[in-house]
C-alpha cells in the first residue's frame, strides 16, 4: 500500500472517530430530567383535559408530563390499566389524528427495524415516526429515550435492531420542530449516557 492510500485510510478513520466522539461527548448534558418534565408538563403549559400515549409501555404506561388521560400501547393488552394492543412494527397507532398532547417512547424505538419484507418491502421506523406525527395534536410533544451510538447497549442486546445516533432525529423533524437532544447522565446504569429527544409539534411524513 502506497503512502497516499495510507493517508486516505487514516483520514477516514480519524473522521469516523471524531463523529463518534461528537455523538458521545459533545452533546449537552443534563442530570435532572424532572426539570425537563416540569418545564413541559400539562400544568405548566396550562393544558386542560390533556392526554398522553406511551409506546411500548409494558405493564404500566408512563406519564412524565402529568397529563389528565393516560394511554399505553404494547403487544400485551391490559385495558384495566389503559394498555391497548398494537404491534407497531407492522401496524399503525390505533388512535385518531391529532389526539395526544404528548407521546412518549422509553427504550422502544431501538426495537423498531429500519426495513422488513412482509412480503413487500416496508420501512417500520419511518412509518412509526409518521404515525407519531399524525397522532400528536398541533403543538404536541414527543419524548423518546434510547441507548445511542456508540454506547455498547445500542448493539449488545440482540433485540436492538435500530441503531440511533445524535443525528438520527434531524432526519425526521425539521428545523422548526424545537428539537432537543440531551445526554442524560445516570450513574446507576451501565450505559451512562442515554439520548432523549423532545420534539414540539412538527414531524416528518413520507
């Protein structure tokens, strides 16, 4: 290998390392998510009869913004707790347009594949982002928590089929969306940095 090819290869390696460093270190940090929740809570915003939807909620839907009505979606239904059935890899969000003031997704989007064949080609992640936009009220908020690149948790779990970076959501929400990307520092977790995104009102449709 001649010296010019080596220089090109090393330059590409350095560029990749810089991008990984930017995703991992250079994003703004926050240690207290309660301040974020309080800033955008239903009470702070003066919302009456507010509603929230928690995607992939498990046994109990989360309600960090203290909305009046709480709904959840999961592959295990429990209507007594407001959990409705939906497989969001293949199905739409089973609610009306412009219904929710808030939609949340905790440790969920990394389980939604980028592409599947059922048998025709489908893009579940893009479809879900469009569904989130459809279901949010104008001026609504979307909050997600994801283990993000280059944290090892983004890769080590075999059910993580969608690797998220600090730049991913820029592809799905335009500059008017009020996008906030936060590295949440939680020293009790093996992966100390988790990406949160908070999006106001404007989404991406395809």
